[in-house]
C-alpha cells in the first residue's frame, strides 16, 4: 500500500503565497506543450534514440541497426520526437539525417540522469 502524501489539517491558506504561485505559473498552452515534451521523453525507445543522437547525427537505417529495431519503428518514434521539436532532420541527396534539435534536449536528459544517480 502506498504511503499518503502529508497534507495540512486545516483549510486556511496564505493569500500572498497563493497569488505568487498563480502569478508565476506559465499559461495553459505552455503547460500543455511542456506536458507533450515530457510525455515524449517518457518512452524508453525514444530516450534511446535521443541518447544515440547525442553521440552523432544519424540516418534511420543506422539508428535501426544500432538499436536493433525496424526502420519503420524508428521512423515512427522520430516523427513523434520531431512533432515536439526534440529532433530535426536534414536531407543530403537520398539520405535523411536526424539530430537533436538543440542543446536544451541534452541538458534535460543529463539532468534526468543526474537525478536518478543521486541517491
């Protein structure tokens, strides 16, 4: 049985605290977008793809071989990652190369790794 989170035993609240919290919360659209990013990061396959792309820009066939998956499975996951701007691509002739969209993605993943390693 899970332990319940501790809560206050009274219903009084500090109006200043409530107003500060409300004033500093991002807008609903931003919350939804952020939720989609974290939802995308919540899949092990997508995390592996991002970690692979951290090493080197890659095409779908290289990612599929490196992760022992089908090209169609990798392509599907890359589409999800592209839709939330975690990866980008570039064409070179018949080849399409994927890379991390920007350095922020690396920081997000690294902070997650730091968190689980810190006990």
